[in-house]
C-alpha cells in the first residue's frame, strides 16, 4: 500500500455502488409515502369537512387494512405516515447489507447501532405512552 | 375542504421557500401550523418532523446519486443524532409549550442571522466540481483506518469527538423544535470537522431522515402526530420542494432571502410573545 490512491479508489467504487442502491430505496420509499398520503388527502377532500375539526383515534396498525379496503382516508394517511418513517430506516438496513457485502464490518456495525437506537425509541415510546 | 387546501397550500409555500433558500422547511412549518391554524406547538412539531423526513428522503436520494453525500460519515454521526433525537422527543413531552416556543424564537433569530451572513449559493445547487474545489481548502490530518474510511475526495474529517457531541445536540434540537437540525450539523461538519460545505450539506440532509424518524416515532406513539393535518401538509411541502428545486436556477434569491429574514423576525417576535404570555 504505497499511497492512498489505491484504497481510496477501491472505497470510492464500493461507495458508489452502495450509494446508488440506497438512492433507489429512498426514491421508491418517497414515492410510495407521498402516493399513499396523496390518496388519503384526495379521499379526505371528497369526504369534505375540516381536518382540524375531526379527531382520529391513535395509531392502530391492525385497523389500517380494513380502513384501506373501505377507502377511508385515515387508512391511507396512517400507512403513508408509517411508510414515511420507515423509509430512512430501510436506507440504514440496506446500508448495513451493502457494507457487509463489501466486507466493511465496522461501517455495518454503525448501521446496526442506528437500528438499535430506533428500536429503543419504539420501546421507550411504548412504555411511556399516555 | 378550504382548510385542507390551505394546509396543502401552506405546505407548498414552505416547500418552495425551503428549497429556494436551502432550508429543510421545519423552521417555516411550525410557525405556519401554530399561528396559521392554531395547532398546539407540540402537534405542529410532530407534523413538521414528518414533512422534514419526506423532503430529506427525496433530496438525499439525489445527493447520493451525485455522490455528494458522505454515507459513512453520515452513518457515524446519525448514531448520535438519533440518540439525541430520542432524548429530545421524550423531553419535548415534559416541557411546557411556552418553553418550546421560547426556544423556537431563539432558533428563528439564529436562522435569520445565518441567512443574512450567507453569501454562497444554496448548497442544493452543489455540483461535483465545486465539491472538489471546496475540498482543496479542507484540513487533512494523518488518518487511522477508521478515519480513512470516512474520507472523501480531497478531505478527511477531523475532530470526530466534537462531531459526535455536536450531533447529539443537533438531534435534541431537531426533536424539540421539529426541524432537520441542519442549522447545527452543517456548521459542525464544515467548520469544526473541516468537511467541504457542499458535502456537509448533503450529508446533513441524508442524516435528517433517520434523526427525525427517531423522534417522530416517539411523537407518533404518544399521539403527537395528527395524520389529518400531516397528510395534506406533507404532500404540499413535497410538491413545493419539487417545484422549488426546478426553478431555483432561474430565480434571484437575494430579495427572497431578505423577505424571509423579515418573516423570521416577525415570527420570532410572535413566538417570544407566546413564550412570555
């Protein structure tokens, strides 16, 4: 390893591959999220009334399929919100796989650490929910 | 129906402004929802976090395709921004609205001063060539294997410890105030860690999604996000950001920047009144 050029070049080529894979995931996730939210908004417009005057019960994932099947706006809106929140996490998951494939265990470990923090957020939020 | 259109239209305006001025949009969405629609501050923050994730995911994909964002550096720092966001998300439910409004007023003042000082073009206009140009001025220090893995073309991040500490703070700010936290992360990476400005901006944008998700999960599970408000606002912000990114090259943002600073100043006064009242 006489100079920094070779390893930098190798890292750059691995990076480019992982970057493109993640860019596709982010693009697809964004389109799905916005698509679901837009359908929910359109249904909300058809239903009429002010969104500020309605109160929905909290998130109940089990009800989402039935709401969507019945074309109720809240089903699409909740699913769109979940897709929005999950998209960056899919990006982290894909990064972990990409870095593992490239033999970069330390970077993969950082991705796992991020996912652990997010899991902790879910657990803490559940336990402290009012 | 009218309120629905106003929410989407307000989001659209925030998306265009944010895109033209290189902001995530949170700094506009929270005042819009609190003053424009009478939402409680915490609910506005929850909706803003959703909008910030949408714009971040869309922009980060482009930044990665152009190889502007440093994924490795982003992944290191987002461990800490996400941790900060988790803590901030929990603290947000303990603080009174008035305290949050006061903190937001401080953020607005800081944003306005930063905006007035900014002379360089918005980072969203970054080109790979300009990144290389910035990188030539960046500090370089002898790398260990891990630090070398974080390096990009022409630069190696320095002062990782400071970067880690600052990232925790950025995460807390993001979660408390519903912003992306770029206002902390970009100067941190650029000025402290000596990462080129364009790379710092792109990497910050990449990190926003994960950072905001960590706190948005807390808000969502504690009933702090209303999907009926978040849906139209997020769709509007996304559409506005798309339009803004397409017209950014054709618009002189000098006047817009001054107008924006005036809006920030007015909003800061209103937030201060709310905090004191």
